[in-house]
C-alpha cells in the first residue's frame, strides 16, 4: 500500500507519461501541414497527366485526306481570281495544297474580297470527286461549290445571291479577248440553226461603262425582258448587261467558235455569227 507521501511522486510520473503520449498528437498538425502542402503542390501534375485513351480537342486534329484528294489538290491549287458575274466585284484568291482547318488552305485578302459577302465565311477548300471546287466554312460545310467551266474557269450559282467565277489569271491573260474581235452582228438562238434574235455589238461607249448594242426588230420579247443595253468583256467572256447593269448574261466561248450562256440555267442561249 502506497505511503501518503508517495502520492505527489505518482502524480508527477503520470503527468510525464501523459506528456510523452500526447506529444505525437500535439505535433501531428505541424507534421501534417507540410505533407498537405506537398500533396496540393503535386496534385496538378496528376490532374494534367494525359489519359492514354483520351482524344485531343477537335480543333487540333489535322484533316485526314485521301491520297487521291491530295493528288487532285496538287493539280488544282493555283492563284485564281474570285469575281461576281458582272465583274464589278473581285479579288485575288489562291488555293493551296497544304492542310488547314477542315480541308486545304486558302489565301486571299479579306478586305479586298469584302464586297463578295460569302468570302467572309471561307476558311478552307477541297476538290470534289466530280472535279468541282468546294469552299468551306470553319465547320466544314460548303459555302460555295464551283463547277468547271470553260477556258480554265469555275463557276458557282448561289441561290438568292448570284453567279460567281474562279478564273486563273494566267489563262485569262493567254486568251485575252479584244473588243474588235466581237464587234458586229450576232444571232441569238435556243438551238443551233434556229435564230430568234439579231443583235449588233457596237464599238461606241455605253452610258455607265462598256459598249452599246442594238437589237433588231422582231426579237423574242421573253428573251429580251431584262432589257439589254450594253456589252463588255471580262475574263475572256462577253457580258451583255441590262439597263442599269442590274442584270447580266455572260457568254463563254465554245470549242466550235460560237458562244453560249454560262452557267447554263434552264433553256440554253447561244450566240453565233450570222
């Protein structure tokens, strides 16, 4: 049985033992703080570690082009000129064979092409198996499709907008048409050998630009309802303009030496020498 004088000593020993046992618990927050800080520091590294099965963002995925598409692109890529059917709006427009966005690269001066509204949407192009040229927006949708025409040119009809052309300037320069070559009488016909109207392309200036033309009596009224008053040359083609220049018919040279409306919409319209 413990002596009364031993109680303080026992209590002292118990206090020391408690302090020894409590020391790790008191020190735990001090030890945990650096450990927690270290975990926080390395957490982003684990978060940024790429998942092997994850795919990169769509914007970084290069388009996978068929070898035949690349071969066609190499043949068709060239410096061109984009223009409206009446030639009043136009700008340099180059097709490149390099991959870009949803297709292949295009290069053009956007401010210079601003008058052609749809050009603001164009970010790439692709050759079509049919031989046409498709201009694409950022989502890969077709903004305009140009089908092959004559003299190395391509033409597109945009509903509610109008007709546009892509022409190689080098080809156009090589086949430059001079006014004196086409001045004179021409027959307009729906089919070869059956003229329905006679027009004369004059060499005198027309009001508003181009040259004057005259129409013989007895012409089909439906054929002339757009009121042709002038003609001009643009891109190796003959342009017949209506009053005020609002309506234009473009005639492209044919292999037989005659001329035909392009693009051909509805019934054909031919222009041949009498």
